């Protein structure tokens, strides 16, 4: 065959193992994987390099208004470019419904925003207003278009849909083969803590850590899982930040729940001490759930190693440290009025490679799974996340030896800080492709605006997570009632 590109002599890394080989690319797809492949209109020498499936970032807030109306600093152009420089060939940001808004309108809005992307993209829908029309008319239309995941909140008054709302959403999701993602923190526990801190005038950024207790996450994760089990639905816990939360996930997975979870680099690399930096510096480290402590970091690494988490995703939520973002409500705003979130889409994979693989905490194969392949399986990206004939040629070629110091000047997002400023890392992507098109090469952007395409996704593949029967839905044990 006459290949468009042949990548030769690289160490091809997959979740199954790593071996030297060549990849032939034709018409945007992987056409051959072999020990040697001759020819190719372009030959890329990957000697001494790691060749892996392009990253799939599944937790990013791009061109998204927060519930209080603050727009993220990145749109689909800057967000996707930054993602590409970090080794990602595709991403799945959120498309957020504001209360009262129709899902059709949400999707049309994000279609217009997404059109600027340089990498392929899909959306998880955030549902804040599960009306009958949303549940039974609009969500089925979204599923039909391949939007097979969405996120709900158990916290924030403007987003929290309550346990009943969650059961309704979980049931519709189950019926369509979709997966429900959840931000799990107990809203009343957080509000009660906020009130106690406010009564004492304790509003500096560091009190954010205290205001959202570990117990609030653990309680909500447990509740979310029980709700999902009752509905026999698939559930994905986003941004797990506590050892207790991870233990609940582990236990319930062992019991068979259709349960998946992720954690994020910030919970592995930063601590609550960062919220206590001088002046208002701590505001840059306000995210929810909040940063925890060194003991938690060790526990989360253990869970990553043991397979509790299918992904390590950035939760890129870029709000600049100025009046457009963090300080929209004033330079000395109390912590509850400072936008929640921090950037990280470009550094997610390089940081995980350097701190995880090179420091011996995870294997290269686990890295490929956590950064790409597992996401493709859980979120139904059927043509992405694997290096095999027929798959999209979404590929990242890494130099595992490059040493560098992280600085905001090298980030391609639209931010004025990086929480990892000064970190010493080793290894980064040199060439990144989406569907066979080189989008980044040796620090230079090769893509043009709008080159990325929307991709629809398949239903969640739960075959390895059977769920557990619920007595009250078993006609043999519930007086023959058909309730499902
Ligand atoms: N949850 C997120 O997932 N990201 C930013 C803020 C939040 O609460
Ligand atoms: Zn969240
Ligand atoms: Zn998020």
C-alpha cells in the first residue's frame, strides 16, 4: 500500500505492552502496524521515541460559563491548541445547560464554539434542569447524536439536582446506554461549613480547603453509587480527591457496580498548603473539591496503581488571576466568591509521565490506559485511543528524555499562571497527530483553526462491570411487580 505517513522504529506503547515497530497511515487512519514498513510519502523516524495513542482528555471546561456566569479563559481554539501541545489528539469538554435552557439550545451553542477546535472533540452534557421535556424528548435526541455521557452536580445551589433528579437522569441514561458523571460533594455539609467560617470572618483562600470537608465528598460518592445501583445505571465519579472516596469506589467496583472514576494531577501534586500562599496567591489554587494533603496523594497514587481509576484528567477550568476570572468579585474577594478551578490541560500527560512513569509509580502501559485507551472504552470513542489497523491515526510521539522547567510562558492556553510553575519534568510529546494530520511538531503548531471534527460516541461498554440485582426490582421477590 502507498502510505501517506510511515512512523518507523519507535517504541509503540499500548495498554498491552511496548514493542519496537512501524505504523503506516493512509487517509487519516492507521492502515498497518508491523516490525518494518517500507515506503510512505513521509517517513518519520521515531528512533529513541515512544509512540502512543494520542491522549483523550475527558475532563475540561472550554468556552463554558460557570453556574454564576463566569466564562472560562479558553475557547475551543486556545483550549484545543494547549491540549495538542500536551499530547492530546482529542478531548471531551462539557456543554453546560443553564437552568431554563433547552438541551437543543445548549448543543447548538457548543457546536458553534467547538467549530474552532484543532483537535477532534465531543461533549459531555451538564444537566442542571432535568424537566420532563429534557428527560424524555431532548436527552434521547442528544444520545441519538452520539452524546452518550453527561454530568450532574450534587453541590452548588444553582446546579444541584437533588437525589430524585439524579434518579430520573440515571434511569434515562440507563435506558439509552449513556453514562452519568457526577460531581460528588454533599451540598448541605459544604454550606454549613461555609456559614461557620463566615460567622467567624474566615474568608481567606486557605479556608476553602476546610469549607469542603473530605467527609462531604465521601458521603456524596457513597450516595451517588447507591442511587446508581438502585437505577442499575453506569456512573462515573469525576475528580476524586480523597482516600475515603477512592476506597468506596474500589469496594463498590469489587461488588460489581457499573462504576468508574478519575482523579486529577492537582490532587497528586499540590496540597492545601498551596491555598495558604501569601496574600491572595492562594486564590490560584481554589478548585472543588479542594486540594488535600500529602497522605492523600500517596493513597491516590496507590489507587491509580491498583486500577481504581480509569483516568487521570486535568479538570482544566481556566480562570485568570485577574478581574476576568478569579477576581471578578474584587481583588480581595472572600473564597466563596472566587471562581473555582485551575488550568492543566497541556501538562496533564507530561506531568503524569514524568511523575508517574519515570518515578516508577505506574507503568508505561498504565500511562497509556489512563491517558487515552480507557477513556475511549468508557466514553465510547470507538475509533480512538488504540494503535491498531482501522483506528483513527491519533498518535503522539514522545521524547522521553527531554528535561525542562514548567513555566507559564510555555503554555498555549489563555492563562496568566500555571499551578505547576517551576516544576522540573522529563519527557514530552514532540509530534502529535489527529486523524493522520500533524498538528504539533517540535514545539510548532501545524494545525489550522477548525481542523478538529465533532465525533459522536457509542454507548458505554459495561461488559466487565455487571451491576448487582436489586431485590425490589426482581418480580420473584417483589410480589411480581414490573417496576423497571
Ligand atoms: N467542578 C469541576 O469539575 N470543575 C470546576 C469546578 C467544579 O466544581
Ligand atoms: Zn466538578
Ligand atoms: Zn471540572
